[in-house]
C-alpha cells in the first residue's frame, strides 16, 4: 500500500502541533507553580546565535501551512509573527491545525510531481512535491518542533518522549 501525499503531511503536522499544545500547557503549569511569568519562555535560546522559542514555533507552523498550500496549488497564507505570550503561540498552533485540516485531501493527493518553487536568499529552489515534503518540509518541521521542545525541557518543564510524540 502506498501512502498519499495527504497522509504524509496533514496528520503528521496535526499530531506534532497537538503535542506542542501539551508542551505549552505544561510550561504554563511549570511557570504557575514557580510563580513566574510564562512569557519568560518565549525568548529562550540554547545558544546566543539561535532563534528563540517563539520563532521556532512560527517557523514550524509556517512550514506546515506553506507545504499544504503549495501542494494544493494555493497561495500560501500570510500570517503576522506577533505572538507575545504562550496563549498567542497556542492560538497560532490552533490556526495552523485548522488551516492544514481545511485543505481537502483531494487537492493534496497526486502532487508528488507538482513543481514547488521556493524563493530563497540565494535564488529560487525547485522541488518535485514528494521531494519537497520528504527532504525539506518534514525535516524542518521536526527540527523546529524539536528545538521548541528542547528549549522548554532545558528550562525545567517536565516533558518526556511521550509528550513529544503526542
């Protein structure tokens, strides 16, 4: 049995983002128990030259919405990157879940060979749909989700492998 393009994207994104919601809940509980502002998590970095937690979540959700839109032949929705609280991050993740689930599977399936053109700093990069998903989008979503998880874990939020897997 082969997997459809929808099956290797939308359910993966939804599961990852629902897991993120759990991380945010646990982060809020951790901050509340220790009586500090959960907004402190948003600027977390493991190294001075890395992007903070907020940006990790923004990039992961941008990757997912961009992927689904491009595979379906739609314009990629533009979202402002204005999240300033854990609740804002929750709302963005919910928005991403809603968006990827709103695109019918019939528009995504069959896009294995659809040409995907990404504007990059060094110029356009072209992919076939399947190579785009497997070699670019999924690694990026997992990288940024894992980094967000690691930042919260490093800050003392009690997260484990089950929390990551969802």
